[in-house]
């Protein structure tokens, strides 16, 4: 009887240690992934390489590159190539983000808008990470609703490529902040509860949440807060 209890205690301790290890590795890799993102954004702004990627052409390049990288990451997540492929993906995402950042920097207060979006995204991360540690209920039921919300955002974004409505862009960005903030809570809780045991997959999910939140905040700030000289 005592042996069974000790074995159960050992299993719970090991499981807890494993979850903490995945969470720790996820945070480290997430922090590391910001470096290629910043580098990609800097190169994109400095060279103007993404300036021509507007409208449907930009959408095609972004979708092809992003889904191609995500497929490659999932294929290599259990090998030594997983981390370099993920970092290559974050460089690509920074490059794609550079066009919007360059547009916002065109405002007289552009630098402060970029920093505000970064601070806002960091704030959402802190709040959701804190909530994920204190919420005890299982959040797995959220997944289908979050996926539906993300799908609506994607369809609306494709439509707006052809419509070009500033107000629709504002609505999409507002909805994206709400949906991906909830997704961030869900993905963090998955790691904490042991639902996600691969730190590369966990980093990918959380990175995409933060990327979408930052991009959406930046779009809203540019629409409503941009000042011309």
C-alpha cells in the first residue's frame, strides 16, 4: 500500500517537473524568437523589400510562407532542426511585419506608437500568464470557439484585401486582439496543465498569439492615433 502511494507521489512529482521544464523551455525559446523577428523587421524597413507586397500579392506571399514554415516546424519539432526552423519562421514574420511598422513610423509619432503596441502586447502576456497559473478549470472547451473566431478574422482579412476599408480593418484588429488574447490564455494553460508537452509547438502557438496581438494593436494605433506633420 505504502509502495503504491510513494509511486503515485513520484509520478506526480515527475509530471510536475516535466510540465515546468516544458514551460521554462517555452519561455526561453519565445524570448530567443524575438531576436530574429526584430532583425527581420529591421532588414525589411531598411531595404524596403516588402514595400511592394500589398493587396492580394502580399496575402499570397504571407500565407504561403507562414503555412510552409508552420508545416516544416511541426515536421521537425522532435529533432535538432526544430529550433532553427522556428527561428527562421520568426525572421520571416518580422520581415512581413516590416511593411506595417514602416507605415506607422511614417507618422510623426510613429516610434511612440510602435513602443505602445509593444508595451500593450507585453501587458497582455503578463496578464494572461498570471491568469493561466491561477485558473483551475479546464479550458480545452474553448478551442473550437477560438478556432471559429480565428477563421472569421482570416476570412474578413481576405475580404478586406479587396475592399480596402479602414473601418473594417479596425473591426478586424479589435476582434483579433480579443480572440488571440483568449488564445494566449488557452495555449499557456495547455502547457501549464501538461496538455502540450513539446516546447517548440508551445512556442509556435504562443508566438503566433503575440504576433497577432501586436500587429492588431499597431494597426489600431495607426488608424486612430497616427499624427501627420
